[in-house]
């Protein structure tokens, strides 16, 4: 099943059961990154991630089997306990699969532009970047959202064990700092 079939499946869910049927669980930013066993901490920024790749989780949070549609959804949790702010651009994120293949994030708003408005709003609200090119993680912020990756046609991905997110973050210039600096963080996927 690819994108047209996924859109048809989502439309069928709403047509058969009515608009009230489209219910998904929210991605909760109250789950702080520093509470995950596999979290990474760099300069007070805690990062953790969780795959929504298997059908059960994907359907619960996104109302569709994303794996069957050729999309890998990864939730990124970020908790800033440091003195500085950080920024992350969509283009500076890479999913590295267990076989070494690298995938870049997709803009979910463009991917599902033809979907029902309620689905579009739900997906954009869960997108880590909220439909923008990047996001800022300020002091004391807890953010959580999905980063979506497209699987190349003809490629089979059975699981994400040993897959990682490669993030090239910008540590923003703060008081007493001469300039902003880049930092590379590798986050394991739970």
C-alpha cells in the first residue's frame, strides 16, 4: 500500500464511521526525554526517540499503518534543562537504518496535502517541526513530535533495531558566548 491507497484507507475510515471515528492518541510532550533509559544528554539538552513503525502503534497514534504505506514515523522527545537554546532544521536530521542506508525526513503536510482536513491538522500537530523547516528548543522546554521518513520504493525495512537518528543541532548564542555552534547527536531509537 502506498500513498494513494493510504489516502483511500483514511477516507474510508471516515466515510464508514463518520467524522467522529477519526480518533488518535496525542503525542504527549509531558513524556520528558530525560525519563527514557536511552536518552542522550549534551549541554543540558536531553533527547530520546521512539518508533511508531509497527502497525499497532502507527494506527493508535496516526490512524494508519504507516509501514504498509512506506513511511517510518519516529517520535523525537526533547527536554532542555540547559542554559542555552537549541535549534534543529528538518534538513539536519537523518535516519540511519541498521544496514547503513540513510533517509531524510519528509514534509508530512505536503505528503498528505490531498487528505481530509482533519487528518492534515492531526498530522501537522504531531509533526516535530509543525509544518515548518525547523524548530527551536528554548530553556526549560519539553517538546515531542513525529519526524516522518519515506522508505524508497522497492526497499523493505523489517524493523528498526540498531537504527539511529543523526541530529545536527545548533547551540544558539547565549550570554557570554561569542557565537552559535553546531553539535552532532546520535540518538538510539526505542
